[in-house]
């Protein structure tokens, strides 16, 4: 059982390939995914989240037609996470490959303000990639975990919801990818109108679910345990298998 859990954790990944738009997530599997969310740990067992399932083709098309603009801050901060070769990424053990983004986003000393201004708005459908099932995770912005400044504990709970959903989807061989910019103010406003989302609800993130039409593979890197673990103080590294 221990090995099964670790293998599932290691296997979990973002599925960036397009999904079969005509193949919805099987209802029984979708129910398992949703049930996994309810068992996520949340501060004071508040369970401050709701999940909106969207699988109507007409609604998905409307959502896909929403346009969003990339900010200079995103491009600038994204640049700091990039590697420009597999060797560099393996050495850093964190971040992502620069090849995932337009060349202008990866130039050293680039004018990110100018790039953002000149980059035309893109449709959400570009990232949704024909997904047949979309989940929107929302929370009540008027509530927060007790004595949690900026509701840090509440957001940790939403992260736990995400992880539970992800692991269950992975166990069912269902592709999944997080779409964070559904929470952007301009996008959220339009989504609320299309989907009748109450004003009290704030979108935390979206999840695309489906069955990939192609198999993709990319380099995944992680730090070693001793890279981030200390024993009885930050002046003493934890050494694994010692």
C-alpha cells in the first residue's frame, strides 16, 4: 500500500495535451473525483469550497471565447522560473522549460512591459484545448479560517482539495491540468455572468479534465529530500538513508 501511494504521487502530472472533446469524464469516475474533494483537510473543517462542473458544449464554447490579456508582471516573474536546456533544468531541480513559451518571453533583458502591450489577447479555449469537462473551484470570500491572516489556512485547504482531486483523477487515468488565470478579475467577471456564479463566490482555480488524444512526455524534476530538509535547526542538514 505504501509503495502504491508513493507511485501514485510520483505519477501525478499536468496533462497539457488536448483532450477528446466528445468523450466526457465518465459520471461514476466524476463522482469519485468529487467525493475525494470532500475528504480534503480544511482549517476548522470549514470546507469553504464549492465545485461547479461544466460539461455542456455550448457553455464550454462560450467560456473558451473569453479573451484574456497577459500582464507584464506574469511574463517577468515567469522568466525567473525558466530553464533554457534540459541540463540546466536538471541542475536547478525547480522551474520549467523556456520552450513552453513564446520566444519573446524568454529573451534576457527583454522589455516585458512592451511585450505585454504588444501581445494580443488570447482566448481561454487556447488553454482549455477542447476539454470536455471543466471544474471551477470557488470559495466564499466573506469567510476565513479563524486567526488566519489573509486566510492563509483557508487557501491551504483549497490546495488540499486540488491535490485530492488530482490524485483521484490520476488513479483513474484521467488527464488533469490546473488553469489558474480563471481567477483573474476580468475573466472571473465574465465567467460569473455566463455561469450565474453568486457574487459571494470567488473563483480559486479551474481544472480541465479529460482523455488525452495524444501521449506527451516532458522532463519532470524535483529536489532531493536533503535539499530542503533540516534536522533540529537550519544549521544541520537532514541526510536521507543515514
